[in-house]
C-alpha cells in the first residue's frame, strides 16, 4: 500500500489515503475531515503512481 497526501476539494484540509498500487481505479470516498464525498481517480503504471485526482462531486 502507498500513502498519498492531498487537499480535500471541499474543506482544503490535507488528508491522506492508502492506495493499492496494483490497480488503477475511480471511486467515491468521503473526506476524513469534513465527510463530503470525493470522486477519486487513481492511475498506476508498473506500481508507480502516474496520476491522482480528487474532485468535488458537485462539479
């Protein structure tokens, strides 16, 4: 597992997620600070994080 730090698109607090480098995926997860749902898109190639995006679902 890989720990990744980023800013929540709602509350702008720094949060972290544990990511599985064996799979690229898009899913919805709640912010651990403000509890708002974020659309998270993660892309790995050969176990290396290529892109990470956490979006506000209201966009």
